[in-house]
C-alpha cells in the first residue's frame, strides 16, 4: 500500500464518521525514513480535523474518537499519527 492510498483511506474514514468541515492530512513519512515503523510499512501522518462532533468533548475524548475511526489502519497502515482536533468555533478563533 502506498502512502497516497493511506491518505485516501484516512480521508474516507474520517469524512464518513466525523463529517469534518475541514480535514488536512500531511504525510510526514519521508522525515521518518529508516525508522522501525516505517521499515514495517506504516506511515507517519499529521492531521487537522475540524468537526462539530468535537463540541463539548475534552482533548482526550477527541483523540479517542479519531483513533476509534482509524482503529484498523492504526494496526496496519499508520505507524504514527499527530492529531489536531478542533470544533468549527475553535478553528475560526485560531
């Protein structure tokens, strides 16, 4: 599986479950070439996801939601994931 395929899968899953108003996925895998996880085929990604679903949830609850959506990919296609999870109101204030 290529990292382009991984990004597509991440996008599809997050879009279907979290209905984001903004979703940005950055493939950081190049910066981690040679790292043990990269050698096993897992990619490194940074995501910013803005969704009303995060309203009233703590940072930990937001991250748990993202990890739950990506659960199967975390076991295979994703080695490392950096998450920035915001509500639409929080995003407009940034």
